[in-house]
């Protein structure tokens, strides 16, 4: 497979960012998408929910309009690269790691061009836990077109709640961060105030209130559908209610 010109990547590839705070149910949302589309036909009852109500890594974070995620073969993904260099020399990052990452993205784009042609190869989604402005490097070093297309958001109490869920479902993460959990939640809350996603899904409305309008909005914002199929609404609401019930029991 031949490498593409780096300027081609920068000038033609669009990066869509979808932000779901850690613990806020990104993988469960992916299951609901698959159920809606008929890829996952089973309505899950409570006894068949996964251990600790933890849905990753089986389903991954949700899709955006059938746009593929950036898949890297490297141990460190794109999110880790851009977050974990705070306090280090940016020019050094640009010279070394951004070039390395650009090569990985180049391979992904070249592979998709072989499969789908140029028009179907130049859009990628990056699901992550971080809001774009909190990354240490501007994504426009690599992509001319960057769009924060969707975020799951909430008030401070909600963000603290999902941080508790992250701690309960990921003991190793909790052990590393047990002294910083509340601080991290406050940082996430502050950062979401600075973000400007095209669509914001309110966590409390979706998961706690099971607000049908908010649920429909998630599906019409993330899937290539013109109109929500109301026949799917009740089983989706039922699964959300079970998901939230089990979450609350985890941190009771």
C-alpha cells in the first residue's frame, strides 16, 4: 500500500470528535445504537447485563453517522498522545509523535481509499473522554477540518456521579486516582463549559429521567436516519432504566 502525501491528509481528511466523560456510558450507548439498527437484536434483561454493568470493550464507543473510528496499531492511541504531554516541549512532540501519528492515520486513510474510494475515505471519528480544547496540541496541526460533533454533558453533581461509576467499574483506575477523583470531576465540568459541540446530550435527561425526546435526539444526531422509529423506543427506555438502576446499586 503506497503512502499518501502528508498534505493530502491535512487538506482532505475531516476529524469528528465525540466526547463522553469516563463512566458516562459510551459503550452502552453503542449497544443501544446496534440494537436500534438491528445489528444486536436481543433486548437485554437485568439478569443478562454484564458484570459491574461494564459494557466495554465488547461494543466500543458509539458511532457517528457511519463514520469509522481512527484505528491505530500503536500501543498509545491518539487520545493518550495528545493528553499525556502536558508540561513537555510542544515542538518536540510535533517533531516526533505527531509525525508518527500522522503516518498511522495515513495508513488508515490509504486502506479505506482502497476499499471505498477517495470520497468514502476521508472522514474519521475520534471517540474520547476529553473535550478538544483540553488537548495539549491543536488538532489542526494534522487536520484542516476538525469538528466537535457531539458531547455527553451534565451539571457538576452529574459529573461527580459518573466519576463514581468509573471508580466502581474500574478498580485499577480508582486505585491510581483515588485522591484525585473529585478534582478530576471538577476539571471535566469546567472543561465542558468551554466546549462548543454541535450536539450536547444531557446525561441526566437521558439516563436518569429517561426523557424520550433526549433519547430520540441522540439517535438522530449519531445515526444516518431521517426519523426515529418509535417502535424501538420502549425497549430502549427499558434497557436504560435497568442500566441506571444497576449503576446506582454499584455506588449505593
